[in-house]
């Protein structure tokens, strides 16, 4: 008689864990993925593109400034020739 009650309690605990896991996988995980995961992924993509764009812009500006600096210093310089 006691063994039957213990087995019934264990079965009830297993059922409760099963239903909790079933709810977790079928309701909670899709909710988290849909309303938190997808927006976080999109924000991550936008953030990485903005960082990449800033880096590319920095490189282009740096190259342009170096071009004008070198052009101005080498081709417009008039060294003094000593006699």
C-alpha cells in the first residue's frame, strides 16, 4: 500500500515535470525567440554594419588626406640648391 502511494507520487512528479517542460518548449521558447531573439539579432546586424561603415569611412578619409598631404609636400616643394 505504501509502495503504491510512493509510485503514484513519483508518477505525479514526472507528469508535472513533463507538462512544465512541454509548456517551456512550446510556449516560452517561441515567445523568447520571437520577441527578444529576432530583434536582438536585427539590432546586432545594424550595429555591425554601422561599425563596418565607420571603419570604411575612416580608411577612405585617411587615404584621401594622405594623398593630398603627399601631393602638397612632394610636388609643391622647392628645395634650395646650393652652389
